[in-house]
C-alpha cells in the first residue's frame, strides 16, 4: 500500500481551514499553538489515512502544503 507524508509550512499558513475542508480522509487539523502571524496553522492529525489525492495542496492559497510519496523504509 502506498504511504504519503505531508509537509506543512506553518509560517506561510493563515489558518483558513480550506485544506481541512477538502480532505476526504480527515487527515488535517489545526494546531493549538499560533504561528508568527497569530494564526493556528494546519497540521496532520491522522497522517496514516492520507491517500495522496493532493486536494489540500491544490486548494491552499498560500502554497503551505507539500505531499510526498514514501518509499519503502522511509519515515
Ligand atoms: S493529500 Fe488528500 S488525503 Fe492527503 S491530506 Fe491532502 S486532501 Fe487529505
Ligand atoms: S489552506 Fe493553506 S493557508 Fe489555509 S489553513 Fe490550509 S495550509 Fe493554511
């Protein structure tokens, strides 16, 4: 089974939650701490469920999300 890793750039995030709203697997949540801009940035709360559909990254207006497919043995 393919596995994916989400990389967030919390310093670019404005906490709009668009990524969370489009994720079909409930992978994304909002961090309890705030970033330098005072927003609660998006983060992965259920990384294992990610199917790599890219919807979150495409939806993000600030390019704050990247998705990588893990090779066997990757963390
Ligand atoms: S790639 Fe798809 S499944 Fe994975 S976190 Fe983004 S929207 Fe959710
Ligand atoms: S869509 Fe982008 S800016 Fe909006 S909460 Fe998600 S990561 Fe942050």
